[in-house]
């Protein structure tokens, strides 16, 4: 029997890389579990889960402010669009 179900993944809001790119899984059935995986993988959100950034795109300054590396903007989206 074939059954369709919704699954979740995160794409970096800066470069577009998929959280599950190097994973054996293409997505997760539980949205909250996805957030746990993102946190364990050192992804950072903007404190309200509306924007997520991979560890290659962000860091924190001396004031614990999130700094986004804009030189990586759309790095993976361009590869997909031009591919």
C-alpha cells in the first residue's frame, strides 16, 4: 500500500542548503523533531523559528548578536537554478 504523508526539512535562509543534504533522510514527519535535529546540527534560528541559518552562514559577535555571512547568499539556490 502506498501512503502519502507530509514531511519537513529546513533550507538555510541565506545560502539555501538543505539541513538533510548529508543525511540518510530527506525529511522528518515531526516538525518539532526537525527543530531538535537542526539545533543538534548547530543551525541557528532568529529566536522565533521563522528564519534558519546553517553553521557555515552564521556566527555570533561579542554581543551575542547573530551575524549572517552575506557572501554566501543564495550559494546553493544558484546551483539549483543554473543546474
